[in-house]
C-alpha cells in the first residue's frame, strides 16, 4: 500500500508546486518615462517653487489601473508601479522644468521659509490613465504666481497620447503627456525671469507720494466785480 501511494503523493506535490509557481509569477514594475532632459548649465538661474502638486486620490497607489471602454477602471494583472506614482510625477516635472528653464534652482514644495522664488507653480492633476484600447489621457490645471504671489497665468489642460496597447507603451505615453505638461508650464514661467526685483519696486515712489512731493503752485485770486454806489444818470 505504501508503494502504491508514493507515486500519487509525488504527483500531488508536483502539481501543487506548479500551481504555486503560476500564482507567484513575477510582475513587471514600471516607472514613468521622463524622456532625456539635459543637465541645466546655470547654477544661479531663476528660482522656481514647484508645488504644491495635488494628485487625484485614485492615482495615489501602486496599482497600475486600466481604463475600459465604458469608463471604468480595473487593476492591471501584468504590472504595477514601482513605488509612489505621485513621487514619480514630481521628479519628472522637476527635471523637465529645470532643463527647459536652464536652472538648478527648481525646488519642490514644501521648502524653507527663507526661499523666495521668482515664480511658483500650483498644479492639480485630476486624471492620468490609459487602457489597452484607450489613449493615455491627462487632465490638469496649473497656475503660475510671480514674486508677489499674484497669478500671472492659468490654464486648464486636457492632453491625449496614442499607443499600441501594451502596458509598456501605455506607461511611455503617460510619461510623454507629463513632458508636454512640463513644456507648457515652463513656457509660462520663463517670462518671469525678467521681473524687477522686489527691492526695486519698493523704492519706486507711489503716485500719492509723487503728488505730495510736487511743489504747490501759487494760487491766483479770482477776480471779483467791484461795486460802488456811484449812479450814472443819462439825459
């Protein structure tokens, strides 16, 4: 009996081993494609504060989601994000903007209190996904503030990028969308490099001060008719 049971036990063990291998197959890990941003050459270029950058709640996970034709989202079975997608987005935008603005002084928020940027970018990403039969889509809104904290530019963004349907191609397409977003924001930030310094603006006299400092013009008395009691008689 023991001899007859041995092949069955070996067969069962082998089947369980194969099932375990199939259930624990390695899953591919993905990171966003940041392109090939060059190294900025200027160490003392304009200073830019990137952030706060807010990401939609459904993107704050390691699961790589797939957009279906009906608009629903399902978890990908052949891959997931290698770490934090939010952190990947921050780093991609930072490197792209530093390269496009040619400055080493692009900093992610929050930062130290004594950092006074020439410009600040407020960004909200409400959608970033794709599917095997759906293009990669990016929906976002950005605002650019100047040194005084006033809004200089603002835009609602909807971008799409086609791909061949594979998971790798989808991740590459999403990275390209973020690169295009970084190009838009950088173009809006670049003119702020020529702002007058805050110290120079504070030295400029205000309109009221200029008016106050002007010498007063002499007042000329108004002519008033002179009346007397002399009567004129006509004959």
